[in-house]
C-alpha cells in the first residue's frame, strides 16, 4: 500500500485546491465583484443587483436567465424579459459582433406569443433592425455630461404617476410606428411597439435600472409600471445569457442548472478504482517471460532461401524492371508506357545534357532492364543490375536537385 500513498496525497491536495477555489469564487459572486457589466449579480456602478432587489420588494420574483428564453406553451401567463446591453452569443453570430438571424427570430417569436421584452441599451444590434428602430447612442455624453430630465408623454399605464424622469446621455430613438414614452430635448428616448400578441419596450439609457438610476426622479415608478403591466406570472426574468453567464455554455453549468451535479459521483468512483488498481499490486511481483525475437539478418536470410527454392527469379526481374521504369517515368513526368528513346530524350532535357555520360548509362540500363522481362536471369545478374539501378537513381536525384526540372 505504500505505492498508493503519493497518489492519495495528490488527490487530497487537488481536492483541497478545488474546494478553496470554489469557496473564494462563491464569496466574490455573493459580493457582486468581478461580474459582467449590466449583470443582475453585479453590485458595481453598472450592475443591476439593485433592480433585482427592487423587484423583490415589489412582490415579484427576479429570475436570472442563463439560457435562451424557452417558448411558452399556449395558455401560460405572459412573461417579462429584461435585456440590458446584450452581447451577441459567439456560437450563433455570423463572423462579426452581431446577433445571428435564428437567435433574433426565436426571441421575437417568443414575444409574439404574448410576452414582453424590455430592451435597454445604447448600442444598436439586429434586434433593433428587425423591429424597425434606428438607435443612435452617445457614449461620450453619457460618460462626461450630467444627467438630464426627460419629458414623460401620455402613454397610458406606462407613465401613470410618472412626472419626472432622469436619464444619462443624448441617445435618440427613431421608430417606424410605436408609442413614444418620453422625450429628451425633443428626441424620443423610449418607445413601445406591438409585436404579434406581445409587446417590446425599447429604451436607450441602460443606467435607468442601476442603483443611481432607480434612485433619481420617478425612474423606479416607471419600472414598477412596466413590471405591473407585463409580469403576469409573478416573475421578472433578467437576461444573463448574453452577459456570458450561460448554463448551456458548458457541461458542468448544464448539470448545475438542472441540479444533476451528483451524476459525476459514479464517474469519480470509477476513476478512483482505476487509480487504485494501477498503483496497488495484488500478489508477489513476477518478472515477465522473455520474448524470443527473430534477428533481422536471420529473417532476411530465411526469406531469401524461400525465394531461391521457389525459383521465382523471373518474377523478381519483372518487379525490378517495373519499379525502375516507374520511378523514372514519374520523375520525368512521362507515361508509364514510354519507350526507351523517349525516356533518354526526356532525361537529356531535364538534366540540360549534364553530365553527358548519364544518358549513355541510362540507355544501357534500359536495354538490360528490358531483357529481364520474359527471361530467367541468374542471381548474380539480378544482384548486379539491382545495385546499378539504385546507384543510377541516387546519382540522378542529386543531379535533379542541382538542376531543377523544366
């Protein structure tokens, strides 16, 4: 059992490392640090953790959605999805930083089933294009200029009780149709669109749902109106899938989303048994029997004797001729049935007539190789001719290296 002690110690250290890493990561998640921008888990300046607490105080349940919104079966209560500055999913984009058509089509089909999408952000994407909206965002003004008041418009229950809205930046929305919700310096800042049996609310300022945004003016009251009108199932979904927190992005996250982490326990047990069986010896050590390996020389000699007794020298001669002619015609880029005169002429062209004695040697070899077919050469003739052919091809390759082929 002494051999298993190092492996056991390594597994313990590895387990402690994983446990400490998971604990520290969980602490940072609970503290809302190092989370993506506009995430409902973030407590930073551009986080939406305050919006989630605001929804919970109103009596609704905030739900962080870490996968694409599933289609709602007919008869279910309408749902509200909040998307703030969504980022395109890499595996569905079309080579650029843009949403893919299938993804946008699926999202809008979900809206058409009677649900509501609250889309907030300064950057235009394919979702805006499909809705017929031209969004012009001003990031510089949002960072450098002070917040300004927006003028609420008559929009039914959406602006009911809302007398003062405070927004950041000089963002502008131009929509073909729809109901404007407020204006900023004579420019539309938010619009309500009908899509099938559902609704889409598009706002340009994502800071509306942050801690500082909800605390200014009647911004919180406007968000309450949206939740009251559209979160009929008692839940408000916050999109985290497009912020990089995805239950479908990895096997472990998929198991965690469905509460099936325990299914990895049998795999770990099997792995532990395999490690134990490889490290623990059962019974006394026994040296393996020595394998008798045939010497290469003996093997070659035995094979030569077989050929000699079989009397297949004519087959060896035909094989030698076929191999030599095949390599020559392939090198000279000729057909396999080329005549000796054609081969010699091509050799002279490709070697630029240097060295001159090579062409004469080639002609002689071709004649001797041709005589092998149909004949019964002696063993010595086969050996000598084989060496000469190999030597000629070796010298010829050196010449072709120095003189490139035409």
